[in-house]
């Protein structure tokens, strides 16, 4: 009897232990909201609720991005995500496609494409043969597979940036100073520009502005005596606040002289031009970071065996939309030197970049 009882107890213990072990790890279907690679944390949305999880240090989360569908293996006792799986795989990725935005073509040079966060409204520069100044134009599309329509002329400006909602424009005026203009909605005209006095000429020549998605950080190129063009930034506490004096943007060196800095619509990728790239070589460089609070790390040079990526020095301003995997930029497609607005569909910073040391 004692032996039977002992065996029965042992079986029960093993059964409970086995079920406990099984219950320790659960599977969770969710959508990535944000990724903090530095602290190994992810924020996901599931059934209308947002939750932040700790992730095991052995799990690489650096390639996860907002909007991605994932399956999490979550350990209940450890309260840690052990594994992150995505149905998306490299074999599912479509081949990149280079498109000339013919519907935005003009008799002159086009450049500096800027898009609202959802990617349905575009702004760009045109300087036609009869224009004494560069002008900002705009157009819109119904969805990411539609042509841009309803082109119209907005405001005279050289380099410029537009807020993610399309309601504020910060530009390099033709007198050489930065200025800001606003409007109430996407159908209205911008107000008369006001010079941004706190980022004035006393800091030297400042150009190629680029706004962060929240509109509170302004990046730009600044000519520093003895060093050439250096990337700097200013911040403000509110969209109506004053800008801080210029601060240097600390980037790891890559061996190139750089200009024309832009940010992706999620603020996680930084693009710029390599001024001294060899002729015929791609000259778009990319930095990346886990979250907008992290420092940028050098990712590599945009390259592709399928595409000839030729962004001219005078008209790159690459704008990347991660949600639709679209990269807009200004470049040339032949030897005529005619600069056009170009779009790479199915663009991936992870697969179309020649990485450091490769």
C-alpha cells in the first residue's frame, strides 16, 4: 500500500510539474508599437490595449519596427519575452522597384521631396526655366498605390521641411535666413513667413532644415569654420515655443563628408548625402537607432544590385516611410543630368544597405 501511495504521489507531482512548466510560457499575438533596443523592451498593442514587455537579452529586437505583427513567447514567472516571431520573412519581401514620379515632372529641376507622416501629401521644390526663385509645390494621393494629383504652387523657398501634419513649413528663404509659416488645414495657403530670429545668421550659414515627427526638434546643416558642414539641432518645448541655440548632433564617423540630413517618418533612420562619394557609386548614407531617445549608429550605404541609386549632390533629401516601405528622393536616372523625383517601392534599410565592414 505504501509503495502504491508513493508511486501515486510521484505521478501527481510529475503531472503538476509538467503542467506548471507548460503553463510558464504562453503565446501572445500582438502588433509592435515601439522598440527600445538599448533596454531590451518592446511596447505592443493587443486587443486595443498597449503593454510594455521586457525581452530576453538573447533575443535580437533591433530589426523590429512599428506596425509589425508578431507572436511573443512570454514566460509568466520570469515576466519576460523569450522569443519574438514574425510571419514576415525575407522570402515574403517584394523586390524593390524604382519609379519616376512622372505625374510630378516639370520643365526644370525638381528636388527636396517632403511627405506628411501618412505619406498621402507630398511637397517638393521646382525651379523652372522662367523662375527666378525656387518654389514649393504640393500634391496628394488617395493611397500608396495611387498617382499624386492636384498639383499646386505654394510658397517661394529654397531648402525646406514640413511638419508631419503638413501645417507648418520651415524654410531657407532666398535671403539666406530660416523662417516659419503655418496654416489651418491642408487646403489653405501658408501665412507670410516669419524669420526664426533665435537661429540667426550669427551662428553662420544654416540650411537644409528637417523637423522631427513631433515638431519639437529641428535638425539642419551648419557651416562651421574650419570644419565645413556639420549637423546641428535646436529644440523647443512646444510648437509655439522659441528654438534653443544650435547643438552639435553627435554621429559616429563614416569617412565621408556629409550634407542634406533627413529623418524617416518614425525618427529612427537618418539619411544624408556623401559629398565625396566616387562617381557612379551610391551616395546615400543611413544611420539608425532603436528609439528617438537613442544615439544614432552608422548603418551603411544605400546600395542595391537591382537598382541604380544615383542621388545627385544638389537634390537628394531622401524621405523614408517605414509603414509603406517607400523611399522618396531626388536624383538622376540617365546622363542628361535632369533631376527628377524618384520613389523606391519595397525599400528596406536592412536589406538594401552595404553595411559597415562588408
